[in-house]
C-alpha cells in the first residue's frame, strides 16, 4: 500500500483466485479502518486497473457499506502523479498528451513574443516547453527502445 496526503493505492499480483480474494479482503479491511476512524471513503473516486500482457483479466471488487454494496469502477487508463498509465503500459496517450501540451506552449510563445531573438526563444523554450516534455521521462522514455 502506498499512502499520499489525500490518496492511497493498494496493489497486488493476481495469479489465481486466491490472490483475487486476498485483495478483496484488504479492501474490506481498509473500509473497516476508515469506518472505525470516522474517515469517509469517497467510493466514486475509487477505481481499479489491471496491468497485463493478456487481453484482459476479469476481476471485480466491491466495497461493503452498511446498507449496500458498491462496485469499484474498472478503468482502462489512470493518471497518477501526472503520468497517464494504460492497461499495457504503452504510454502512447501520455506521450501524445505531453506533445500536445508542448506544441500549445510553443504556440503561446509565438503568439505573445512576436519580435524576439534566438537567445530569448531558447530561454523561453527551456523554461516553458522542456519541463512538459521531460517530466517523468525516466518512466516512459525507454519503453520502445530496441536492444
């Protein structure tokens, strides 16, 4: 389990039904802990995702409330700390999003700084465009690198 100031992430390797049931028990324990300490759990923001090289994994999880059972939504993409993860960890959508943001920043520079020399452009490029392209590139950059 990873804890953040306003977020928590639970993960597990699922290879059989026993692993699936164990993760469901962990979710139940988290819900019990939240109820015990009077911390409301926003079920609408809860989601789960499976990373696999297979086509799909049929897993479903739920949260037991006092009066009902709420299913946890299964998602195909999730954004975590600014990085867009998909089912197969291809990062195509993340790279596309970062390229679009970089092009929009270049457009902003071109619209607002009409008369500038190359030195000024390089400074603006390094300050406004590079951070978007380089953010967390150690995670997604080598994914298509061939040996």
